[in-house]
């Protein structure tokens, strides 16, 4: 009997999300598309855990008197460690593919190469600088605002993956993580998850005051808008999505959210 999406036990979705999006020792028991669907819907929960760990690292350094800059560096470093740098690597590879100006097949081949080209290096440097600068500004405002920025940015980064895995978005390759999750999430489920994250971020921001409440909501919207623009560009350029594109979407969304939450 065929298993319907509703019949996939919640633990399988959580295991898929944490097992594929983090380095946490979680065994993925199922790799079918129904488990992938549940896993991508749970992706923001993986982001919440990653963001919480990043915020904790930053707050520990603040308590030790390191100052906001080192706290920001630690906050940026934790998600990279907890993902083995895969999202950053995907960002660099996607930048090289987009910047190559080659046809889709050649661009995808460039993205699979182990080395990083000039477009990838420049993109990595600029994105990491932007993230550290934004978090420094947030921590300079207050430790609570910095922690909020860390958690919201990591969560919305994974939410961008949920939306990118929605029905109608094709895979650029027949194999790989992109092919495993492309098109598995129904649009209503993706929208519902996005609304839940938006409401949660807005509520968390409200604890720090009306202005931060507005910025928290805007950060989610800005992050998803930036990720959607990149997704559309990649769909046109590569004829679909890959695992590298998913990594690029996550870093793009995280950076956009951090920039908005750094504003005063």
C-alpha cells in the first residue's frame, strides 16, 4: 500500500531534516520522497536549533567580555560548523556557476568541481563580512537583539529551503540532494510553514519592543524575497535546482535577515 504524506510519522521528518541539514548525529531512516516532504517541512526546526546554538556561542563570548565583534564572528562560525560549511560551499559554487556565463550543462559542471573560482571567493568574502557586520551591529544594540538575529536568520535560512522544495520547482540534475527534495513540498504546506515562522519571529521581536517587532517581521519577508529572486535566477540559468543552489538560498536568506535586523 502506498504511504500518503499524512501517514509519515513525525520522527522521520525530523530525522530527515536534522540528518541532512546539520552534522548532528541523527540517523535518517527513510530517503523516499514522502520522508523528504516531511523533512523539508521540518527544516525551520533544524534552523531553530542551529540558531539557538549560534546565539549561545555569541552570548558566552559577550559574558566573557569579548565585545560584539568576536561575538558576531562566533555566531557566524557556529552554523558553518554545524553544516560542515555545505551551505557556504553551495553559495560559492552557485556564484561560480552563475558568473561563468556558460550554458546550463557547462555551468553545472563548473559547480561540481572541487575548487572555488573567483566569483565564489568574492561572494563568500562579501557575504561573511555582511553577516559579521550585521551581527556586530545587532549585538551592539543589546545581547537580546543579537541573539534574536542569530535565531531568526538561521530559521528563515532553512525556511527558504522549504519554499524552494515546493511543487513546481524542478531539479537540475537527476541525482543528488536537489533531486531528492525538489518539488516534494505542496505549495499550501510551504506557505503555511512560512506564515508560522513569520508569526513566531514577529512575536519574538515584540518581546524587545515595537520597533524590533516590525524589523523581525520585515527580516523574514526580506529574506524570503531575496531567496526567491535567487531561486528564479537559478531556475532560468540551470533549468532547476541543485544541492548547491539550496545552500546558496540558505545563506542569501540568512544574510538578508541579518541586515534588516541590524537596522535602527
